[in-house]
């Protein structure tokens, strides 16, 4: 089968490479000439474990090529971004452009799959009419389905194969045709439904997570005021068989969870109250962290703060919607603070230090925003010896408080009242991850 994958980002490229590794002849299309050249040389432009080897092999074997323009194929997979505008409205223009680009190529019997996470209704109400401009009739001689990606950055190659998939057809035949394609590499179960249900499933998965993270973030703020430790509360509450509290943090980043719930708010502005509120709680976290940072450094005149971590989560190189970006905006507006930043995964970030020491020298406070392995492993004595004052604020519950306190650090943790540390039980395990 020949497959044309439109969009060679975090989802499109791994999908194209896996299809090529499983017997398909794949053309990957991207609007960025640098991306196209990089892939045609067998290299990759994003960081994702296992991806480089897969792409190299597929390109070397000739099963994967990249191009700026699509070519005739049996199946087309649209995997382009679906961001939100400043006004929190879905920007579906990339889907429109991709769909228009294949219009002249479509022929009877072709299959078109939308993988991009989209507001419920997009496939049927927006994509279908556009594709039918080709003169083909959906459900008769053109097959159209939504098959949302559900992979976790950092585990994409594994999850592409192992995760269950939901395929929503605009009719049963479309769903079955799409299943034939995904069966070539998916080991998980494949569930068939209609297109709008599949869209809602995907958006709701991320909304579920967003709402639960908002609950954890609210819990963190309440526990701080109660002078107790939110992480202990979560750990103990999660021992209940039907409770799964998520982890608080400095906010929700990435291009998925912080974006998709707005698709529902846009469509149902009055009914999607809880979803909107969760978004607002999570979007408010960088400001909350900023306020806590001011409290933690109020005894220091013109403190230098070192922000550790620019990416949206640990051990990935993606900075889209990262909470650190918002935090930095707040810090930059504050004339009393000096700011240094460092992230081993985002060294090209404007004004970022190229190594840890450069960012930490003469610092008064470390602000851990991302729990990259490299930060969790930091040696408190070495780092402390570079600093002017030893203060560390941990927004991820990633550092060992005792180790840092033993080296003279004021250790401040998101979700923990200042008085609570003396009361913490020795036996309560503090590292909780959901
Ligand atoms: N976060 C918290 N607390 C938590 C969990 C996450 O603050 O308890 C934060 C993270 O630090 C990060 C953000 O939320 O800033 C999102 O991280 P994530 O690891 O939860 O999710 P993503 O955005 O990397 O990937 C999600 C996944 N969706 C679900 O787990 C339901 C993935 O399966 C989707 O494929 C992906 O979105 C997507 O592309 O939609």
C-alpha cells in the first residue's frame, strides 16, 4: 500500500516511519524544506527515543521519502497541528491546507484519515465537504475516518504500536478500511466507532487529565494554606481503590492537554463550565509559583533566580505552551529580580545558559520547573557552592528535601505549607507520580 503522510511532526514522522517499517511505501510531506531535507538524509529534526534509528532504516531501505508536495497514494494521513488562537478558538487552517493539497490527487477508492486532535464534528462537518470537492462521494468511492493519535511524547515509538486505537469512520466501510491500514503495525486493540465519537473520545481523554491536574493544583494551594503536604495527601488518598489524584505542578504545558479542552469550551461556552475552570486553574499556576517565589526570596534584595527547565515536561525537548514561558514573562516584568535560565533539552532558548554552572553562579534561588533526570541528580553541595544564597523551590516534588537541607538549603515545595515539614512523618514516602 502507498501512504502519504501530511505533516512530519511529533506524530506524523513516527507514524510514517512505522508504516514504512511494516511494508508500506510512504511519502512524508511537510511545508518546511529543512525538515524534508533532514529526513531525506536519514536524520530527524525532533528528539524522541528510538525515532532516529527507525527513520534512518526506512529512508535507507527506500520505503520512506519526504517531499514538500503530496503525490498519488492509496491512503492519506493528515497529522498536522490543530492549535488554538489567542482567543482560545480552534485553528483548523492546517487541516484545510492539507486537505486542499490532496484534492487533485484523490481517486476512486482512496482512504483519507485525520489523525490531528480536532473539535468534535471536524471530520464530518469540515473535512468531508472539502474532500468531496474532488467530485468523489464520501462513503461511496471515498473513505474517510478519524483515527486520533494517543501517544505520549517520550514513549511515542512504543505507544504507537502498543496502545489501543479508536477509529471513527464517516460510515462503517470507512472505519473498516482505516482498520486495515492500522492493523499493519498496531498491536493493541482497534475499536471502531463513528467519526464524531472518536473525536470526542480523544478530546475527552486530554480533558479528563486537565481537570484532574487542576484538582491537584487546587489541592496543592489548599494544603499550602493548611500547612500540610499535598504530596502526602495524594499518596495516602490514592491508596483508596477508586481514587487517582494527579500531581500538582507549575502548570500544564504541551500542545495537547493545555489546548484540547478549549475545543469543547469554544463549542459549548455555557455548558462546559468545569472544563473552562480547570483550564483557568492550570493556566494560573505560573502566577501562583511566581507569588510563592517572591515570598521565598523576600529577605534577599534584588535576588538572582535560576529557572531550571523550559520544556513542558521532563526529558523532552518540546517547549510549546510550557509553564516556564509564562513564568519568565512575569519575572521579566519584575524590576527587582535578575533571572537566569537553563535547560539541557532547550539550549537554544533565548538568553539561556549553555551549562548549569553558568546559570547558577551567584544565584540566590533555584526554581525547579521541570523534573529532567539531570536536575533530579544535581549535587546540592556542588550547586550550593556556586550560589550566593541557598534557596531552592521545587514545583515538581522531584528533589530530596533532606539532602538539600543537609547542605544548608531552604527547601520550599509546591503544595506544602512552610510549617508542615517539621510534622512530616519519617515513613511517609514523598515521591508520588501519576
Ligand atoms: N502534568 C501535571 N500533573 C500530572 C500530569 C501531567 O502537572 O499529574 C503536566 C505535565 O508536566 C505537562 C502536562 O501536564 O506539562 C501534560 O503532560 P502529560 O505527560 O500528561 O501529557 P502530554 O501532553 O505529553 O500527552 C498527552 C497524553 N494524553 C493523556 O495522557 C490522556 C498523550 O497520550 C496524548 O497522545 C497527547 O497528550 C496528545 O498528543 O494529545
